[in-house]
């Protein structure tokens, strides 16, 4: 039994034409008989090429989907860090982003970093004002920092599960300030509380 060199179909020996594609086997002569392995090799070569073109795009999509699903599943289950430490720059950024926000919480570390940033600005402006013998810059700094100072105190008290009304202990001389500082220095709740 011979094979058609063009399409690889099995052809009986006395046939002069391929029953499948109509190729003239008499012109091929010996090439039809000698190339008996070629027709079987051609389908096997073309099959992987077609499979590769079909299968190559599919692994990319499931991999991306799995990574997206993994990040989506990690984010909601990740515990909230209520006692974060953002450092000086991060705490100052949070301090001004929550400029008029009395709700929520502020960790003890972030509160003291923001307070340190406030003191650095205050001392720098004080030195400048003393050198030019003016109080204009100090007045501007006081106005800029007045509201966020109150909101940061509110959020810091909330972190320890105290309401902002405890801030008004400052109206009581000496003892009120000491009590407020004690409340501010208390560690915050590591879990969610009534303020967030």
C-alpha cells in the first residue's frame, strides 16, 4: 500500500490517481513509494502547530484570573492594622488629609509623629518670627493647625474608645491637662471599637 505524497491518503498500488485529492501518482513515480513516511510525518507536524495556536492563549487568561482572584481574596481577609505607624511624613499626610474629620481613629504612634511634625513647624516659624520681629507667620501657622489639632485629638481619643467630650478636661486647670495627656498616651484598641 502506498500513500499520496500530497495529502497522505492511503492508495492501493495499481491506482494512478489519489482518490482523495486527485493527485497524479504516475508523475510522482518512485517518490510516492519512497516517501511513505512523509505523509504520516506531515499530519503530526501540523497537529501540534494547530494545538499550540489554540492552547497558547488559554494558559495566559487563567493565570491572570488566578492572580486577580488571589489578590481579591487576600484584600478583604487581611486584618486591619489599627495601630499603624506611618512615620513622620505619613502621619503628617494623614493629619492633613483628615483636616476636618472628627470621626474614625488615629493610632498613638501616628498622633505623636504628627505632633512632632507640628512642633518642628512651630519652632521653625517661631525662629523666623523672632528674627524678623513679627508675629504674622505664627498667627498663620496657628490658624492652619487649629482645626486638624482638634480633629487629631478626637480621633486619638476614639482609638482608645473614649469620646471627644473628654477633650474638654482641658478647661480644668492643671489636673484636666494631666488627665487628657494620660488618655492620649493610653494604647489604642487593637480590634474594632464603637468608633471604627
